[in-house]
């Protein structure tokens, strides 16, 4: 029996899919070369935006047309409304934490014992040189537009001892990039260890590796964390810090618990301590009630901060959230126009930042043939041998565009 996993959404979902694959294979299933060849499809869903759910509906229709006997299991971040709509279109809907209960539906005997602690399930990592490590799940912030607290629950943190154990094993087996995950990763706290202390513990481990983390909230980005990042040689000089809007009234309606001025001052502080840092963000376009002047405040903030990357998302109403009660009064046409404005600002600032690297030599982790990711988390293209995949290489940057760099192997 062959399986195929289709993953939508964030890095946490990708990490969950690695655990799903590990469990499925312990029941004797093997991965199918293509989804069309699979006997079982597991869709790891994301209800954060309606566009992702629309793709899932389309995917299920396609799979059923290709193979009427195919079984489809559904998991991931799912709102009650989406579960109800998809219940009759799938064979099973299960919570990611209930992986062990799959035995009741697979009709397969367990080949190897599995831990009943979801976080203790050994993942089937996508490769040997880079690994996602979830250190917490859930969120307590209740931003008015966000479904995460409803589909992931409240914050739950793994013990630092178990996190360190998993990372030590990865480093021992040659892993070069450790990426810590959490919906609000910098609010981590367990057994007297906060997030900066956890970073220091990992940074002090022996081995040649990089350390990164996603995703942070501005309200939890402390001076202690900035200081730890600045002093730690293994932590990537990269920070993903969502702003969502540059207008204070909209931020208040979003329940973001910070102002545009707070955010701007925080970025200035970070850049003083870590001058080489690359910064990316998330922005929601067309939040209910967003006027043209309020949108302009976001555009002006983007021009001031000069992000290296920004993930621009048109607002999508989601049931169960506080913002769902508000009228979605910005038209799709206007959202599209505003998206284009912000994307042009991003293209300009990202290009300016990348051009500063021309002529410089940076360290790159080769991830694919002729492609890698720099220590600053920027994409880098270069000509090289496949044997370099999974290794650190030195690349002299010769060209830059807004989204990536090109260089020569040294």
C-alpha cells in the first residue's frame, strides 16, 4: 500500500507532515512516486486563508476523478466549518495529535513501536542537512483575524531537555541547519528556560551548524533576545517579524498589542546590534475598514523600514475569529491594487539591500544543485557540483535581483 502527503501552509505543517510520514511508514506503507499512484492521500490542511481551502477542495475533486478507489485522510489546521464541508468528501478527518489512532483506519499492523507523545515521534526529515524542530505549538495572542488559537489551541512548550536531545542527534548525523518552529516562537518558556536561554543552550552545542527560528511576535522580542542573537555565532542574522499593518488604528482592531512606532523603534534597535541582519515581515492588505489613508501608512512604513522580504496577503474572513464579525468592505479589486503598490515598494527595497552584497563573499548552505541559502537566509544561485549539496560553501556575489543573489563558487 502506497501513500502520498500533500501539505499546505506554514513550516509547522511541513514539520507535522514529517511526523505523519514517519508514523505511516511504521504501519508498513511506502511513499508513492506520484500522488496519482497512491492508495492513500493525506492532506495536511491550512484554514488560515480561504485560498488554501479552495485549493484543497479542488485537489480532492481532482484525486477522486483520477482514482475512485483512492482513500483521502484530512488533518492540519481546520476550522469546524471546513471540517463539516469536507466530511463527506474524505474518508477520515483526524487531529494531528491523534496520529496513533490511525491504526483503526489503516487495517495495517504496526511494524515498530511509536511514542504516544506527538512531539516525541521521530520525524522522517526531508533531508539530512536541514531540519525543522517544533519547540512549541498553539498561540495565546488571539489576533482578531487569526484562526491559530482555535485550530492549534493555546500555547504548549516542549521541555528544553527533549529539544536539545533531538538537536544533538541531528548534529551527530550531519545536520547543518536547525530551524526552531512555533506560532509565537519567542514566547517559549519551559522549566525555567525562556527563548533566549534556549537559543544560547543550542548555540553552545558542539558542531558546525546554523540556527534559525520562525515566527516571532513584536511584543515578545526582548532586549535579552536581541543580545543573544548578536552574541551567538551560529544564529542566522535573519528575523521574520510580522507587522501586519503600518496603521495604529488597524493594529488595534487586529489586537496586535503594539503600534507602528513600537515596531519601527524595535527594528532600529535590532539593526544597531546586528547591522548585517535581514528582516522579513507579514502584511495583511484590506483588513475590514482599512481606508486609503490607513493603507498609505503601511506603504510609508514599508518604505522606511526597507524590508528584505515581505509576505503580502489579501485579507480573508475566517469564521470563529473576532474580525469575522466585521464587514469585509475593501473590494477584491482594491485589495489587488494595494497589493501591487506594496509589492513595488518591496521590489525596490529588497533590490537595494541585495545590491549591497555584490562583491562580497558569503557562506551558503548548498540545498540543491546550483542553489543554496546564505547565512542571512537569502536565496543564492551558483554553478557547482551535486556533491556540494548539504555542505557549506563560500560564494562571491556577482549579481542581485529583488528575490535572490547570484555568485561564483570560491
